[in-house]
């Protein structure tokens, strides 16, 4: 397997970080967001880490301001506050279930998926075809009290993805899940070097999360604004919707004959990849890239949105542990991973200040000290990316072979 120079898993100094214990929302220290992220590194690598971390901090402040401004009106609405407390109570029993699929139910209806050739400026494979896929989602919220409000977002009810497929026999498929506000297909095509993975022999599916891209409401201030701005109850349903529609695309891939599939995702997409890995035992591999694992703890580290955490405590009548519990239903830390150990891998940025390394470290613990690869960059600038891409490729091929061997018995 390809080795990454400069930073290795053992270079991360975790003396100050907690050992993960369940339920994590009660046992994680209250100051988790403020705990340091230390790496053993030579001077050149240390400079790279510190420099990229400072860039991340500046960019993060801008995004936090946008997200906080989008969420503030609903947070300050007094009548909505009283309603929210009652709505979140609906989800607490699902945390006591052993199987997360009790809440994240598998689709009960099929989807009529339409295939449209992609625009000329999108990736055009020479030895295959690229199509935009869409279908009218049959998803309905689990909480009946939220049905009309959630389904009132009409544009969000159409699911979208882009699919690159080789000619000839179906290939293993890499599913890519984008990050918060970072939904454009062209952006993710370049950010994760997806054409390179295609040339390595993988088909590719780029999935659009709810409230992003063409799923964004007409009057939303930016793509993804509605994802987090409508309260914690509706956020639970949004993740349920994300998984529901992704599963219908996965069913489509199976119908097309793909022999295997795995998932990767950036940031919020990494978080969603971790959740998917707790729900789907059919994945050959799951590779979260710069993932977060606790939304509330991430908020506490983002200025100025951290100033709203105290307001959220008043809205929900709880403390930090209670806010974590409200969001725990969709956290990858809450549920056991169903992907085989040989298919679990995490990519982390040593200078990441959007989703700090401590989040990757917690997921690494939870996933049984799985493969973990650090690069000396931040959330947006992935220095030495070529090295971890080759490591991903080798890992993915090995995981596919492991799965095929297990299937043969």
C-alpha cells in the first residue's frame, strides 16, 4: 500500500484527547472543541500545517457568518422555539434502538430515474458516458408533525446525481458526497481528482445532498442554507432524506449491474459517508475525507456561530450534552460501522480548522483504529494530495478484492 511521507498516523499526539466511550454525547469532555491538535513534524511540515491552519481559520469565519445569519431568524422565533422542543422529543426513542435503520428506513418505493446527457463543460469520458440522473423522491418525514413543512420545499423533492460509466461490463462504483455549500459537480470533479479515479477503472456517482444545488429553495440565500437553518428536528429528517435518496441511487447502480460500490465524501459529505457506513453492509469501502463527527462541538469551534450555542441551549431547554444528544441520531459516532475493517479509511488534514483533526481522531477510535492518513494541509488546500489519492486507490482495490474473496467463501 502507498505510504504517505511527512505525516504518519503515529505522528498525531493524542495525549490530551479522550478515549471514546458510549454514549459519546455524555462522556465527551465539555471542552472537546478547545482541545489542541498536536503533530510531530519536521520544520518544513510544521510550517505547512501552521500556515494552512491560519488560512482555514479566516475562511471558516466567513462561512460561519453566513450559516449563522441563515439560522438566526428561526432560532429567534419564539413560537418556533416552543414547537422545536416538542418536535425533538419524537426522535429520542430512536437513539435507544440497536439498529439505526429503525429511523433511517430503507425506501419502500422504487424511483423512476431519468438520464440526461451532461452539459459539454462537464467531464466527458472518452471510453464511456456521463449522465445527469434525477428522480422525484418518494421520501416522507418520519415525524408526521413535520410532513407538510418539509415536503413544502418542492425543489428539494427532486434527487440529483451525476453518473460516469465505462463502456462494456459494469465497473465498481465510487460514490462521492460533497461538502456543505460545495455541491457543484465541476468543483468536486477537480477537488478530488475524480477523472483520475475514473481512469483507474472506477465508475463514479456524484450525489447532491438535500437543499444543495438544484435542490436549493428559490429564495435561499446560498446553496445549503436550508440544510442547518430550520431547527434540529428538521435536520434529523434532512439526513434521513439524504440517506433515503442515496439508497435509491445505489439500487439503480445495482440494477445496472455494478459488481461493488464504496463511498467517500468531503467534510459534511465525510460525515454522511460515516453515517452511510453504519447503515449499509453492502459497501466495500468507506473513506470519509476531512470529516466532522459532532455538529454541536464543531459549532463551538467556529466563530461567530459559537455565540449561538448558548441560545440553542435556551431554545431546547438543555445543556451541551443535551444538544449533542439532539444531533446524535445522525452522528457516525453513535452507531457501529457495518463496513468490514479492511474497507475503513479516513483522510485527515493536519492544518484543518473547519473540521479539526480531533474529529478524525474520534472516528478513527470508533472505527477500530482503521487506516488513517494525514496530509499537511487544511480543509480546502490538500497539500500532497497526489500521495493520498494513490493511497486511496490502492486501499479501494484491496478492499474490493477482500470483499470479492469473502463473497466466494
